[in-house]
């Protein structure tokens, strides 16, 4: 077996930073506002269209080249933004891998991107997202600022210095260390390496996709970018769930504090009515979000990329995040029901008191007239 390291002849590192900037975005309006730089997302493999449907494809905006500090080196990256209808903007920074770079030489870069904080990259991406939001302001529904973000990194190769199969890549390339950002001199434990590499997929014997929770390695000799695009969709889905999880935490805590301060004595105040209206509005917003996400990508077949996408959702722990959001939604529904029941009870009590007062008044009036 050839002991020489595998070298990249053509490839790139795609650095993703995703932000939630609004409750929703009018994609048709985005295309009109950025007609010169906009294009719609489209999966390239013909058979994929019969297995995966994307009812509202995100809009891609070309931003241009930037200089980005990565691993202590200023690197020239190509930047674009992908705009999703449920309020997410994904900033993609793509750095071309110099031809002749050994795959193992990418491990220090992976360490800098995955194993350490990246404040310069995060700040640069946030500035780009803010500029996109400002330029598309008229297309945004209830824009907002949120400190959270989601990150992902894809090592995408199109050609190596010699033909290899996906199985050879799994055996010979340092893929586990690359995806974990593990640059130590001690070898990974066999169980850890096996856990990372078990999420691998191939359609032909010469392609390979290995998906981890925060990064992926994709070798695609055709150059088709469907796998990174689907991983970006899954990451956007995760960000949206994280945003609403944080929103529900904040809103539920605030509602409980207001109820504790106000108690039953405030049942008829205008502030109490606003609180009831607020819980109802939140329930509607959460329901719309869940519907948006459930319809964002529809799996209608069992093609290779559909299986890969579903496996990525599980690897990203999206079912657990969605269960958490739905559980908190049920808590909010219970709060809303309790508020409504309390209001109904107090209204009934007031009505009874009013009736008693009126009866007493009638009696007193009759006695006084005699």
C-alpha cells in the first residue's frame, strides 16, 4: 500500500456562521432587492429532486472576496450569504486549499477552527450578516438581534493527487482528527475514532462524506456541492430551534416573574390582559415556526442524499432540540390556559357579586319606598 500522504489537488474549506435576524424573510422581495447578486438554491443531482423537496429554496447572495484571519494567518476567502425564509442568514466563507496540500497538513487549521474560540471569524461573519440585514430590511418580518450563532465547517475536496476509493480514504486519511480538530501527538482512542467515522456515506466507490456534529469531510470528484448544501440546511434548522429554545426560556421566566409579582389581585388590570395576549401571541409564533421547519425540507424518497440528510439531523441532535422546544411550548400552553381559567373565574366571581349587590339594592330600595 502506498505510504505517501494524500494531497489535495482541488478543494476548499467552507466556514459557516449562521445567524437568526428576523421572524421571517420575504425571499421574493430579497431577489428583487439584490437582483444582480441573487440566485436560488438548487440541488444539482437530478435524482435528488425526486427524493428531497425544498418548497422555499433559500436565496444565495454573492458578497465577494475578504481577508480573514484564520489560524493566525490572513487568508483570502470568498464570501456569500444564504437567506432562509424563516429568518436565518448563513454567511459562508470559502478558502481554497492550495494544490499539493497534504490532508494531514489541514489538521492544524481544523484545530484553529474547531477546537478553539474563533472571535475574529465570528465577528467578521456577524458584520456581514448585519450588512445583509440592513440592505434587506424591507424584506424582513420583525427583525431582531440575537447574540447566538451556529457554526459548521466542511472540508470539501474535488480532486486528490491520485485516485482513491472512499474506503481507502477512511483507512488512510486522518479524517477523525480533522473532524474533531484534534492536533495532539497521541493517537485517538479506537472507540472515539470509530464513533466519528461511523457516520460515513458513499454513493459511488470514489466519493465519500463523513458527517460529524460540528464539521464534515466531503470528497466529491464531480464537484457537485449537494452534500455541503444539505448540511447547511440542517444547521440552519438547528439554529432556529436553538433560537426559539432561548426565547421560550426567557419569556417563560419573565411571565412567571410577572405572575409572582402581580398575583390574583391584578387579574383585571390592563397589564394582566397584555400578559394573556402575549402568551397567545407566543403560542402562535411557535406554531408557525414548527410548521416552517417541518416544511423546509420534505423527504419523499429513499435516495442516498435523503438518507444522508436524515442521518445528519440525528447527528446534530435535532430531534432532541425539537422535543425540548415542544415541551416548553406545552408549558406555555398550560400557562395560557391557567391565565384564561383564572380570568374566567374572576369574571364569574365579579358577576356573582354584581348580582348580589343588585338584589340587595332592590331589597333596600323596596324597603325605603315603604
